[in-house]
């Protein structure tokens, strides 16, 4: 058994992993954070399967800043267009302007996860959090696979992102709250909700990424502050920096690849992968392979 390293109830086991393992987990985090397959599930399961300590929720959340960098880089022109368009619309009092509605939707979608996340912060980040047990993560993975499959089967897949309403944003924001449970996935929950609302697959992913920007920024920034307040040693900061750099590059590749994949493909490959991964975790937890 590997000892956990806690400071002020924050799990900092990542500090003992070393640069090679942290870089490897950075690749895992970067790819899975933006694909609807749950980065938290992979960051919990892969170290367990390899016999490494759980790097902790704070490490995974801080690395979300790498995903933020990838999203802002990939969608930079669109983010700038929405921002400038909404500012002009506010000045002209054009309340039905599509840019302004989308910008307001980003704010509306962020409110639920901020409220619930703040309420559950102590449970989520604690060493040995009950939400990070392999069985819970596996079940969450499997349930989300079933929901994504249902969306693939029954949704219309026809609406463009430009037709998103504030109600759509609120519903997607409520779905985003599920991402606080490892295994659900922020991108998976918001992407699936957007598909259920009838958006085409590529635009469902675009909405998922753009509506998630504030949540990712807040979660990552908060965890950096928590780690700062915990007075972790310089080695831990070095490990975190390595993870962020590697994760940023892999996250950009992930979002680039996913957007191209969804232009011509369904999500069944992702559904099957999620379901299989969840079943492996459930079986591993039940049979004692993963502790």
C-alpha cells in the first residue's frame, strides 16, 4: 500500500509519483478531459491498475487548466467573436442578439456547478473520498455510457448551436453538476445533455466545450489556490507544472480529433468504450483487483 500525502484535507499524493509518471498521467488527463469518457475515472483507475497511488482530485482538477488552454486555443476565434458581439449587443440593447444569448448561456450554465461544487468541496478533495472508490467510478462510467447511448438512439441530432436558448444552457448546466462524481465526466454529461436537446453531434460538442470554459477555469484556479494554501513543497509544484505542460498538448490534440470525428461519425465507439471501461472497473473492484 502506498501512503497518501495530505495537507489540510487535500490529497497531494501526486507529489510522490515522479516526473515520468506525472507526465504519463498528464497525457491521460489531457486526452480524457475533453473526450466524453471521464478524465476523473481514468485518473482514478489507471494509477490503481498500475499500482500507483491515487494522484488525488486536486491534481486532476488543477490539470483542467490544461484543457482550458486547449479549448481557448482551438475555439479562440469563436470565443472572441461571441465576446465582442455580445458587448456590442449590450451597448445597442439588442437583447435577442445570438452572441449575447450565447454569452448569457455560458453564465447560466455555470451557476449550478458552482453552487453544488462549493457545497461538496470538502468531500470531493478529501483523502480517501467515498466518491473516488473504484466501484462508484465504474458505476458512474457505465450509467453515463447508457445515457449517451440513449441520446444517440433517440435524439434528433439536427439543431445548430446558433439556436441554443437560455433554457438549453440551464439544462446543460444542471447536467454538468453530475461531473462532480468521478466517472460521469463534465464533457460527457454536457455533451449528452446537448444531444438529448436535439443538437447535432459536432455542435453538441462545441456547446459542451464553450459552456464549460468558466467551470473549468474556476475548478482549476480554485485547486491551485487550495494547493497554495496547503503550502505544498517545491517538488509538488514541479510535478504539477510537468503535468500541466504535457496535458495542454494532449488536450489540444484531443479536441482537434474529436471535432473532426463527430463531423462524420456517431458516438457509438465512445459509448462502447465507456461501457467497457466501466465494467472493467466494476469487476476489478468487486474481485479485489483494484483497491
